[in-house]
C-alpha cells in the first residue's frame, strides 16, 4: 500500500524537475527564435565556425606562401584583401586567422565549464570543508587579475615546447591552459551559487526525503536548474576568450607563430594604420569585432531569455 | 498620546477648492483605473463607489486581481502612471476632488490626511535605514522638525504601538524586528502625522494568527481613540466580521455588493459574496468536501460582456451574459450588482 | 560588525599568504623548467663554474631546489618573503634595482587609475542610473548599445585605433593648428608626456576606464530598475516624501550597494588592462614596466609587479567588502 503511494509520489516529484526546467528552455527558445539580432548573430557565428574549422573551403591560397616583394601590395584579382607587410595574401591570412582563436576559445570555455562546473557542484552540494577549501582556492586565484596572471604564466613558459603535439596544438595549448587556470573561478562561483539555491528548493528536499542518492540528486534534480545561468554565459565567455586571445597575441604571448590569428595581424598592422595602409588594420579588426559582437549579442539575448525574473 | 499635532498651513486641506467641513470624510465616485500593458488595456477598476465617514471601518474584500489594492493606491495617489491611468471618476476628501490637485498638493495630503499601511513590512521598509530614520523622515518633511525633535517623536510613536525598549529599538534596522513588531512600525509610520483616513492593505496577511489578532486590536483601538476612518483591505472574512462596520465586495474591478457587515454575512445579496461565505471552512461541519468557487476570475484585459461573474455563477441566466448589472439598492442601506439579488438574499 | 571585520581581515591575510606562495611557486617552476636564468646572462660566452655560481648568488637563484621540477622551494620562499617585506624585489637582468624602477613607475599608474575610476563612477554609474530612470526611451537604448560596444570591441583594438587616430592624426592637426603646447595639442598625444603628466594621461585613462565600465553601467541600470519598483519605494511615496528625496535617499541609495562590489571587478579588469594601455601608449607606469619586462623575459620584474598589483587589488577588495558592510546593515549581522 505505502509503496504504491511512494511510487506515485516519486513519479510526481520526478515530474516537476524536468518539466520545470524544460518549460524555461522551451519558452526561451521560442522567445529567441523571433528576434532578428539572435538570428543574425547565429548566422555570423556559424559562418565564423565554418571559417575556423574548414578554412580550405574559403580559400585555396596558402597564407604562408609569402613573397616579400609584394609587401603591402593592394588588392588584385584573386587577392581581394591585398597583401600583408611580408607579402602574404591577406585574405588567406584572415581566413586562416580565424581557426586558432576559435579553437582556443572553445577549448578554454569547455575546460572552465568542466573544471569550474565540477568544483562548483561539489562545493555547492556538499558544503562543509570541501566548500571552504574550494572557495578559498577561488579567492586565491581571483586575487590575481586575470590578464596579469595570464601574462605572467605565458611569459614564464613562453619557450616551453610540449612534445608530441601538432603545430596547431603547440601554438594554442599554452594559452589554453593558462586561460583555464585563471578562468575557472567565475564558472565555479556561478555554479556553486546556483547549486546552493537549487539545493534548498522544495522539490529537491522532497526527492531527498524519498531516499534519492546524492548523485541522483545532484545530476537529475539540481543540475538542470542550476545550469541555466551558466549556459547563458557560454557565448559571452567565448566572446571574452576571443577578445583575450587577440589581446595576448597582440602582446606576443598568445597563439605562437607560425600560426596566424587576427590579434597577430593587428599587431603587425598597427604601425601602418596612419602611414598609408589603414586596411591592414581594419580588415582583421572588422572580423574580430563582428565575431565578438555576434557572440555578445547572442549571449545577452540568451541571458535575458533564460532569466526567470525577467519573464 | 497627544493627538493635537499642529498641522502646518502647508499641509492644511481647508484652503483647497471644494473643501467643506461637513462633507463626508472620503468619497469615491465611479472610479476607473486602466493599465496599459503589452497585451492590451487592463481595466483594473471599473466604476467603484466608496463612502467613508469618521470613525467608520469599511472592509474591501475580494480575490487578487479584484482591484482592491489599485483602488487604495489610486486614493493615495501612488499609482505608477504610466502604465496606470485614472480614466474617470472622483475621489473626494472632505469635498476636495483629489484627482484635480497638483502632484505636490497630493503629496502633502499623503501621510498627513490619508495614510496607508502595507502588507509585507519586511519589503515595505527600507532595509538600509534605521526604523528611527524612516519615522523621522515624516516629521522632518511634513512638519519641518529638527532631527532631535523628530527622533523624540519617533520614540513616542514606537511606544504608542507598544514596541518595548523604544528608545533603543529606534536605532535598529527593519530586519532586526520580528514580523509582528515590523508591522507595528508600519502602523506607527502611518499614524505619525495623525491622518483622518487610514487605508490598511492586507495588514495582517503576512503574519501568524495570534499576531494578527494583536495587530487588529491595536488598529481598532487607535482608530477609536482618534475617530479615524479606516479602509481595511483584506481577503480574510474572519477579520472583517471582527472589526468592520461596512463591507464592499469587489470582483473584476467592480463593487458587487455594499452593505453593513452583519446584514451581508447573514443574508448576502450577491452570488459571489454568498459563495465566498460558503467557502469558509467551518469547525462544526466535518467530513465533507470544502466548497470552492469553480473557475477563475477573468483576465482584466479581456472582461466578458455582461456580468463578469456570470461564468462562475450558479444563479446565472441569459440576461447576465448581455446586461451588465449595476450596483443598485436592494433594501435599506444595502446595494448589490446582480439581476437576481432578491433571490440570492432570500435563498438559504 | 566587529566580528565581520575581523573575519574578513583574517581571510585576507590567509589569502595573501597563499597568493604569494602561488606566485613564488610559479616562479620557481619557471626556473626549474626553463633553466637557470643566470646562464642567459652570459649569452653565448663560455662560462666557468665560479662565474656562474657568482651570478646565481647575485640573482638569488643558487638554491639547489631549483634543479628539481616541482620542488616548492620553501627555503627560498621564506627568503623571498623576507626580502619583499623589506621592499627588496631583487635586480633586473640589466642590473637595476627592481624596487627603484617600480617606485618611479607608480605615479603615472596611479594617475591613470584615478582617471579611470572617475570614469567608472561619473560616467558608468550615472549613465546606468539615468538609463533606468528613462527606461525604454532613446537614452536607455543609447546606453545599452554603448555598453555592448565596449564589450564587443576588444579594448586593445580601441586603444590602438584611438592612439593612431586621436594621438597621431588628430594630435598632429591640433599641434600644427594651435601649437605644440596648446591644450588640445597636449591631450591628443600618442604617448606619455612627462611635462604634462595628467593631461597626456587623460585619453588613455578614459580608455582604461573602458575595461569594466560595461558591467558597472549595466548593474547600475538593473539595480536601479529593480529598486524603482521596490515595495519600500512605494512606501516612501505613500509617506508623502518629496520625489527627489524618494529617488536619492531611497531608490539610489539602495541601488548603488551592489555596484560597489562591481567596482572591485572592474579594477581587476583594469589592472590587466593597464599593461596593455601603458604598453601601447608608452607610459612609464607599472604596466609599461610589465609590458617591456614580458618582452625582455625579465621574470624578476614581472613577478614583482604582478605581486604588488595583486596585493593592491586584494587591499582594494578588502576595503570594498568592508564598505559594503557599512552600506548594507543586513550584511553586518550575519
């Protein structure tokens, strides 16, 4: 008799959690579908991702086939963006420049999500000593300003080469690791806060009182709700990382040569900006801004759509 | 507690157009308030009449969305306009139509003559200022008192609402008080300038039952002492039975029944009132299902033609769906907005 | 309140200890992995063991723990902490005292930060608050677009373009039209002018303010919007208080509390941003030092600057936390 009731109650308690989360997502997607900024941003993002992962689809020219005699030459048939100051095809460079930044940013965001997310769930759920230790760790890492820490670490290990990795990975892994090391804290805090909030919700208490295991509670009940604020931050984080990567490349610390990124192109192009060759700076800048802007607009829209308070 | 606060000339109502010493304390005539929302125009208040005399307690009863709070806020003049808009009617305080006054004139009438007590004192009080500061503000703004004098009056006020150790507690913050104490602070704030009209918007809803009783008793005492008129907004019929003289029942922005409390409770003249009374759980009736009123109140942007209550009414007939009943006198001192009021009254 | 302060102070001290240890550990690790920097001092020249040992001693890199990767080098840590407490940050590879160089570099950075803080508060908060009060109108739209713009355009790009357009082009025009020492001529400079420290830092200071202003403006706006609809604001109106008092004493006062914490975050962004800003504008501040130190791979200098800036940041965060408790009584009684 009582087990029947328990089952029914269990069912009903399981119901609200996914439904509640699903409702929020469904509403959010419906909301977002209608907005033109979202659609345009998505298109830009897809385009940039395509360029980043499949550059050969967009140009047949080798960006590293440079002819110094063509330095800063203007646009010509087959070379719509002209030539860089070293005589490389600028269009090819721009196309190939997308890849490292995109891949780096995606890897960093995934990395911070996993590490920050895991630590956040554990700290938020178990509380106690675990929470104290992890939160102190967050404090320590947060005390070193993000960019400063990245500059420090990258300078220190600038000449380090990691064996067995492809040139592309060699070029971006140091920056990826550095940015994850100094970037995991914000995700951790966010997840921890969401988990703590979700932990105290009625339906979680109910599931717990019915004997749901901790792991089940964490992943089946708390996570779906706690994850919403984090998801809305993903595009914004990607935007941020692309920006940071460009900044680091500009400082000579980011993606390493011989890989190309827009940041490096901008660095090279700076001195020519007012000296007769503004396009060298403007072209990679435009691409950079367009990419970051698309992610930012998407991220903002996503955050507004998922914020239950604004509904 | 001394009642003879001197009102500075600025806050006097006597000079305002329409003022008559012998006019009713507060009269609301055919008040209409609209809200302009994304989904259309919500008619929150649809022609409400109200009358309040000195020393009288009028209870305004209704579900959420019936328009009772909006009416109160319209009387106070604190509606957000936009999106709200007073679309018609008059609100007369001793004969002066408040809706024709300037914003500044209305501001000076607030708290001085007409004051309001809100529901949840924790959110209704500013968490970052002390209770004393928030009380003193009233005296310093409306009476031009010095900080020291204002503080002294504030302590007296806290005493009056029976908060112990008033002299110390005046320096404390709202979150340091218990729920009941906080509500007393709100009452003290409302009564600080000795208003003639007190509007209490669900003053006890957020409190436990025992505390509720204390607060209501306090309000009743003070009202008697000062011969104030009180509008008590509530959905708790038990409280109404205890303290109110007259009752106005609101539904979908309209007053559907108005009468003395005793008459109304004994023989309601409107199906909604009747259903409300029937849905109160009774201690002497066991083992039966609780009565509910089927259906939901209409969305205010989409009020159906005819009587708004018709879809949920057991007395409804065809005429109810086409002909909107107006508030009509059904017997001595009683009014109801129903085509079949007489039947409702005589039905047991 | 007292307990809160003490607790916060203890936390800060503990965190400080760990931060310094972390920095020390990273530095040791770098030396362990990259090889002893004393060797690079000699370039390609042949070197005897005694010469090497002497240079190592001079740079303080002669501890054997540096030969094992991962060794936390606690002895060195103690010594380094001792040195740092007496403000001895070692010597750069070129033989200069790090402490002296940093001391000289502090004033321009301070000026830069003063300007950017002014930007955050005067422009950021004001814009956010006004946008909230004029919600839905053109100004609100303008402000929101503006914040999106500062987030979408990487600041280094903004700096570079501004430096070229404003510093060089506009500046040249101003100098040729109004003279070298004219007001406009001084402001529109592509680099630091130590005859006019404040004025020539005005433009880069404002741009440095772009690091983090978006967050401040947005939070001010959101916070204000929330509080405009708050119950206690309704009560304040019901009390018949004058509109301006309601806005300032009640709405604004409550809205600004969370913004204070965000100034801390903005500062974090700006501390990193100062390296870029000063690097691009050749400002001889701490960021500029760090900028050239990273180019030269001068770890001693970089670590010293990062340590000092981190400690300053922690101090600022501590002050902000305490300020927060002063402003919001609910925090004090936790």
